[in-house]
C-alpha cells in the first residue's frame, strides 16, 4: 500500500508539491494572524511567523523526502549536478574528455585482453581441453607426429577424446574465381572432443578418417577401406561462398581438383580457437599403419585432447611418459629416422598454450592502461578540487541555509558520479573505436581475435570502472568541501586561505608526473628496442621489393617437373613486366612466418662417423632469387640456369641414381660453423630425404655439392639468430614445391606493379590463386608486430599521460598564481623584479615536477621488469632512455610552468591591491 | 521556542491523539498541542509536516482539502480506522513505558 501511495505521489509530483506549498503558506498566514492578534505590526508578525516556521525550503525538502522514493532525491541531485556542469561547460568538457579517454582506453584494452587472458575458451568444460606436445631431451616442446597419435590413442586412459590437427590450404574451383582457403585437417573426433555439434548435417565419424593412399614417398597398397572425402564448412564460409544454401548437405565441391562431399555446417557461434582462420575441415586421413619414410613420422601435427573426468594434467602427463617408453621401443626405426623418440610428453591447458606467447605484451599493455586511467582520475580530481575552491562560497552558503553536511556530501558525490557517467558514456564510444583500432593493429597470431568485442562483460566492466572512478574522483573534493566551516569560508575572501587544498593538489600533481614518467620510460624502452631491432641487418635489402605467393593446387601439374616448369614460365613472364628489375621464386620467404627445416649430412661428418646431422632452413629457389633479395655472395658462385639440369631426384626410391649432383649454396655462419676457415666450396652434402634415406640404409642416396657461400638471413624473426641455411635450385630439389613465394625488385613504387604481376602469372595459368601480396618492408615490420603493437599503445598512452601531467602542473600553478595575486602584487610593490617573480613561480612548479620525476624514476626502475620479454638489445635500465625521458618531462614541465609564471610576473601591483 | 526532547515516536502519538477529536489542519494540530501542553511542547513545523506525510503514507490518517470557518482552503487530516487502532496500541505502549520509567525513577 505504501508503495502504491509513493507511486501515486511520484506520478502527480507537481500537484503534491503544490499542495504542500499551499499548506505551508496557510500555516504561515495563520501564524502571522495570531501574532497580529497579539499586537505585532503586520510586517513584523509575518517575519515572526516565518522565524517560527524555520527554513521552509528545507522543510519542504524533508517532507518531500518522506513521501518520495529514495532515488527521487538522487534524481534531484542528478539534475542539480547536470545543471552545475552546464553552468561551467569548459570544466565539464575537459573533465569528461579526460575521463572518456581513460575509461575508453581501459575498456578497449580490457575487451581485447579479456578473451585472451581471463575468459575461458568457448567450449563446454574448457578446462579439460589440453594441448599435447612431445618433450625433447632438453625438456622443450616438439610438434608430435602421427605415430604419437596412434600410439597414445591406443594406450592412454587419461582422455575422453584426442585429435591430431594440421593446417590445410585447399583451393576451391568451380565457382567464378579460384580461391585459396584456410582450412584444417583433423582427426575424426575433433568436434566431439571440443564439445561442439554441427548446426546442420553431421560431423566426422571414424570411417571418414581412413588413409586414402596419399602422403607417402613410398607408394604402398591400401589395405582395407578408404576414408571418404568429406568436408565440414564453417558458418561464415557457407554463407559467403554458398549464400547459405539450405540444401548444401550432400553436395559436392571441388577442392584441389578433388570432389569433396559437404556433410556438415558448424554453428555461427563456433569459434575454432586452434586455427581461427579455418573455414572448412576435412578428416586427417593419415596412415595408421605408419609406413616408414612417410608423412606420418613428420613432426608437424598439433594434438588437442579432452581430459577424462577428474584426471589432472599432471596425472595425464605421467601416464603419457610411461607410454612414451613403450613407444620408443616399438617405433624405434621410425622415430630414429625422424629425429629420435620423444623423452616424454607435455600436457598443457589449451588456454595457456594459446595465450602464453601473447601474455607478456598484453599484461604490459593492461598495466599501462591502468596507469593511464589512474593519471586521468588524478587529473580530474585535481580539476574538481580547483572547482571546489571556486565554489567554496556556494557550499558555505548552502550549509548556512541549513543544508545538512551529509546532503552536501551526497550532492558532490552525485556530481562526480555524473561526471564519471558522462565520461563513461563517451568512453564507450572511444572504446568501440579503440577496439577497431586494436584489431587493425593487432599482431598476426594474436589468439582469439574474433572474440574481441564490446559485449556484456566488457560493458559491465566499463560500468564498474566508471562507478569506481566516480567515487574515487569525488571523495577527496567532497570531503574537503563538506568539512569546511561555513563561517570561515563566508568571511574570508575567496582568494586566500588556500593552504590545505593546494597541498592536496600538489601531491596529486606529483603523483601524476611520476606515473607519466613510468609510462614514458616504458614507451621509451620499447621504442629503442624496436629501433635496435629494425637496425638489425636482415641479410637482404627490403627496399622496392614486392612479394606474393602462388599456390599451385598440387594435382594439375604432375609429375613435379611440370610444376617446376609452371613456376619457371610464370617467372619468365614476370620478368617481362615493365618496371621489374629482377625476380625469383623461393619455397620459403624470410620473416614471413615460414619455417621449413630439413636435416643434412656433410660428407666430412660421414667420414668421421658422426651421423648426427644438422638442421637447416631449406630454400628451394629459382636462379635469380639471391640476386633479387641482394643477399651478398661471400665466396664461390651463385645458382644459375645451368643448375636447372634434371638431377638425381628420388634416385634412392626409383633406382635412377647416377645423375650429376645438385649445386647448393650455404649460409656464411653455417659454413663457418662446419668448416671453420677451410674452404667449403666443392664439399659434398646429403640433404633432406637423401640424408634421411642414407641413415635408413640407402647408402647410395644423391649428393649435393656446395658451390657458393652467401650472407646470413634472418628467417624467423629479427631477434632470432638461427641462420643455418641451404639454397638449392627448385629444379634440383627432390620434389616440386606447390607453394612458392615470388619476390620482385622494382625500379620504382613496388605496389603499383601488383596488377601487372598478377596478370603475368595468370597468363600462364589463370587458375592459380595468388595470395599474401605484400611489400618486403611490410613483412619485416610485421615480423615484429607484437613488439610494435605494444610500442604503439605505450607511445599513445605515454603521450596522453605527458599531456595530462603537463596540464596538471599548469592547473595547479595557474590556480596558485591566481590565489596568490595579492601576495605577488605586494611583492612587486615592495620591489621584487619581474624576473624574481617569474623565478618564484617557476621554482614552485619545477619543484613539483622534480619530486614527481624522482618518484617516477623509482617507479620505472621497478615497473619495467614487466617489460623484459619485450625488450631487445637494451637493458631495462638503459640510461639513455631514462635520461631522455627526464629531459623530456623537464622540458614539458617547464613549458607548463612558464605560462602561469609569465602571468604572475605581469601582475600590476596597483590593480591587484585596489581589487582587494 | 525551546521544546524538551520528545521520546522517539511521541510526536506521531501526539498527532494521532489530537486528531482523535476530529478533522484538523496542520496549524490547528500544532496549536492544540501547544495549548494543551501549556506551551511546554511546541511542535516545530519543520517536523510537523514530515510527520503528517509519514502518517498519511502509512494510512493512519486521511487528508482532504476543505474550507475553514474563514473560508480559506486548508488540508484537513482525519484519523482512519487503522489510525485509531494504531493510536490505541501506541497509547498502551506509551503508558507501559512511562510507568516503567516512573518506577525506575522512584525506586532507584
């Protein structure tokens, strides 16, 4: 019933207030009438009645509060706060912009790191899903092979399901345009293991995932039944390529010139965290008979599994370690050909496995944004304090008129909450823009990119931050204002009595400067790391180089010689394009993410009986590649057209031995490591499968001869130093690579040539997809994308922090100067020169800056520990960086101090003293 | 204008009791309390109106606008049945309390 009444009062609020007023007016008139009867004059009697009655406004407020909802009072405060802000738009805008930047940046960063660092994976019981790696002798991880899968799957009792996966890039034909797709080959239980059912059709069954006779160097008979060529599509791909055709199930599509039957479509909500770009899936179809020298032994698979029931990772790992010993025995020959058996297995949670590489950068960025948010809060608190100083008279007046202290406190807190809310609302806009920018800026390989968005959790986070900030920025100014004694404030002119408030504001400014210092040092260290990285000699000249990839689907050109010829013809056409200086194909491109490593056996090592072999990057290139990249020739000769001769490929398998040895180039550091100061030219080496087969009792496998030594090239990253490499003519490698990267050096703007290059390649065969078009410079920059990502964010934050700190100093000094106008006037009246006054104010400001910088130094020494993994080539205590930041902060502080100081020096004593 | 502190809740009781005589407006309530208490209890208007609103909200009193003898509009408060019950309860509680306090004061 009370509630109903409250609601009725609320609805007819106007009427209620009106009646209350009338009632009170009646009361006063009656009282005045009584007074009159007792003989007071009319005017006196009315004032006596008013005196009796007390403060009508306050009384009415109390009456209203009695019948009003609590939030109605809040609503009043809220409206009052809005009015206050409107009356002071400059202050309001500044505070809101600062808060919006702070809240927006924090929210954007949070939305990016939340799915990666905090949220669990989007599958049922995500904590049970693990990645499994082989453990090498050093304890480090190694990609497992199919033998591991077969062996573990048969024996392990720790898992509900286990799936091996690998990347798959089929080309779809049969539509308007051939398109290269990102896909995945997976063991049949993959989707069941993740716990996601298809949206339409079915997922894989064990009968789909049987060997079809592919992937072995030795062709063997297929025993038993064959797997089916079936494919499951992602929701997005189904919508994009097939316009969401409801009858897609059962249709055939052409992938790599082979018919595949569509059996299922995954739901739109399915997020494939292991390979986010994958748009379709087909069964792995490896050979569980594990024939020797087949892909089944190659260490290129990725295992994911779901732990059974309550089994922990540790329990599973120890079970697998026991199995490893058995496998090492029964699979000994196969393992030994492929780098030795694993010493055990590593079981990591999939979440950690996906995010561990991005974690340091993200945590650093998250801390940075927190610092920025604190600086923004401190800044706004300072603004509020300054405004509190101006409004002191107003508060005192209200207190004198009977406003309760708690009422004032609530009013002020409401004001800061309103500020925070407005800041938060604009902050969400900033966040939406920020998230887009983050996604654009994000380094390739950032996990769970598709899960980055402003969702309910992020919104709740923003709201929480906003509320917290509203309290934080409000509490100090509110307590200050509410606790000030009205008498004192009213009596004193507002331009004096500043001690306590100024003191608080100075502490806040010092805090701001020191936090800005921490951010600036961090940004500085990252900038210098990147400078160091980008001044690293890549080993080639990236200017005016354009790269693209041609992926031949693999079935059109058979035997492999035809494929080699295709690439050669394409290259010839490319070279005819005007503006092309030189061009070449390579099987792997530096700093592009390629990592193609093979084993080798040097003749001299074989002679010494050491058969360990050496791992090296293998580049199957066309003649002209080295020249195009401008990799320096150190010694000997480069590969040329004479190295196109059809040599003894596959000889150990097809009994065609005896042809001339292939010519190879080796990298400088590799040559030095193997031969020291001796001349490597003419030395012989068994490469890749030849070395492999030699160790496997095919003693007549073909040789390659070293004909030249070339400079080292950074293959994996600018920071990485592994550069053992072999270059061999693609015509002389054991097979024709299906995917080759084209590098083209141009006379002028590289990118302008792209359409013509495309046309040239397609003039040879228009069905070959061309992908990953990029300048080499871009690839180099991208290779350090994670560091760059962190650096750009730190730079932006540090810049904002610097500006905020500067405005903080400026604000405090300006406030102090205007409050001390009289004092300064007297000083100059007493003969202080302009420069003396200038000095006085400058000194005051710079003292704050100095304390801030000193504290900031200490903070930076501590905080930069979080950055260590992101640094390259410099210490986190790099004195240059620290010195530079100190100078920068000092300079900016000086500018911020100069303006108020200049104004102070210009104060005319006559005018100020008269004004008092 | 010095009024001794009232026990908490006493003001409500006084208003209810006063209203037991019949419908009255706020000013009359204050005046009657003042007069009957020999000007010992002066109900501050600042507490009278919030109290009246409170009683109204709890439905112990009804409020309606009527003409006074002088023909002015005023809000008259009337005790409801619920209010009468409440008055009875509060009175007995109050008496209990007063006699308890009295015993303590006499015997302590």
